[in-house]
C-alpha cells in the first residue's frame, strides 16, 4: 500500500458496539471508584481491575478493544498508558498492524525505544509478549 492509500475504518457490528460500550463503561466506573478512594486503589484494582473479553476467533476482539481504548482517551480522571500483552511475537505484530490500520488515534509505542516517561501521553499503547 502506498503512502497515499488509506484503509477505510471498519464499522462495528451491533454486538461489537455493545461490547465496546460495556468495556468503556466498566473502565470508567472502576477509574471513578479508584479516584474516589485513592487509599484503596490496590483493593479496587484487585476486585474490579480486570475485564475478560471472550469471543470467538475472527469476531473482532482486537478491533473492539482498540476502539474502547480510543474512546477512553481524555475521559478518565487521570492519564493512562496502556500495556497490551500478546502470547506470541507474531501476535504482537498482527495486533500492532491491525490497531495502526483501524484505530489511528492510538499512539503505538515501542517498549525498547520509547523508554522516557516524559514522552508519554494519555492513551499511549505498548504491545508486548
């Protein structure tokens, strides 16, 4: 693909919109609870700080999570830098490529070269194994 060609942003199916809305609402709620109870952040994180997005292969999990992260930029009480862990190096590349193509407002960072915290911005995303 040449530099002038662009890939059309995919529209989400209804089930994907519902999943993205649920992910965003849950993350906003947990961030709000954590912000109201700063002395209990660890407890809040342990109790409510994990979300499992379970769906069949090919259902668009990467796209759904990418769109959720896009929706959360600038709306949480404090800036967030995200870490996305994939089980295999090939999936890191596949995930990065899909997110660059379909979630262009995310700034994908490189854990090996982007190590200076002062260069980080809200919504930055590191993808690693």
